[in-house]
C-alpha cells in the first residue's frame, strides 16, 4: 500500500529479489503512467509499462493480450519479453480457470468426509467421497493438460519459473493415459530445467520421484570442549599436573 492506503500490488515474491523487482515495477509505472495518460507513450516505453503492470499483478491475460496487440513500434527485444510474459499469464489462467471450476464440487466432497452433526460418516460414505474426489482431481488435471497440450502444439516454450508446473502436469497426464512419448519429453524438460536452474533442482527431483524418501540429515557430533571448573582440576590431578 502507499501512504494513502491504495493497494499498489497484491502479487509479489517475498524475497530480496522479489522486493527489488516490485520496487522497479512501481518505479516504471510511476514514471510512465503520466506519459500514457497524456498520449505520449509509444513503442518500447509502452511495452515497459505493460510489463511493469504485469509484474504488479495489475493485468491478467485477458486484459494484457489486447493491450499488447495494440502496440506498434516495439523492438524485437521487448516483443520477446512481452510474448514470454503473456504466455506466463495464459498458463496461470489455465490452471486458475479449471481449478476454480472444480472448487464447489471439491468442497462438497471434503465436507462429505467430515463429521456432520456430531455423527461420523460411514466407511462407505467416506470411500465413495474419496473415489469421487480422485475422479474430480483427475478430470480437472485432464482439462488443464488439454489446454497445455494445445500450447505445446503451437510451439509455446514456458519460462523457467512456470515450466516445472507446466511439464509436471503434462507428465502426470501422460503417465495416466499411457502416452510414453509425452511422458519422456516432459521428464526431459524438467531434468533440463533442474540443470540450468539449481534453485529449482530439489523441487523438481521431488516432482520426478514423489515416493522417494528424502535423505536423512547427517547428525554431527558436538565438538569436545575442555573441562572447566572442578572437572578441569580433577583431570589435572589424574594426569599428574595438579601439583
């Protein structure tokens, strides 16, 4: 929020890099917004404003797409950045659309597995609700995967920050439907991402091997400390150094 209580962004990474990115985006918006309102914003400057608004969560895919399409005089560098960010938004929108649609039924099934009015649901009721939940989850994942596959067919290449979730969804879908070619490709994409982005390596390894146990933390023996007080005196006497 700013000093007047206006929400500046509700979308930010709460890390040092995230705060720096948000600060940069806020600066871009403050600098360029006035020029846009005056009708003096064109080309790469207009692209910078759209990118900054995307970074602040002020534009979703539906709003950003026509804004980008209306631009002219944008350099190849900024065109590439805009295309990448639009794809990020589109991927995020696909997940959100299908998960939101499934949420009401998901909540009903979760409620069916909980005690109601002091009475526990029967085993049959819980099993039926659990089976329906699994079916709902799979159908939702299938719907998401269908939209992601359409992007793959267009040659879309997700950015590294969205790629892990993108390819994991397609990998699970491919495994469930015995699509060996897509399963192999998705795993290869995730392994390549783990190599070029060490910060995502552990997460991706867990995605690829969900049942694998994590290595136990090595227990370090505490360093021996020299005895103090009476213990030091006793040791000294025992070694003949106490006289």
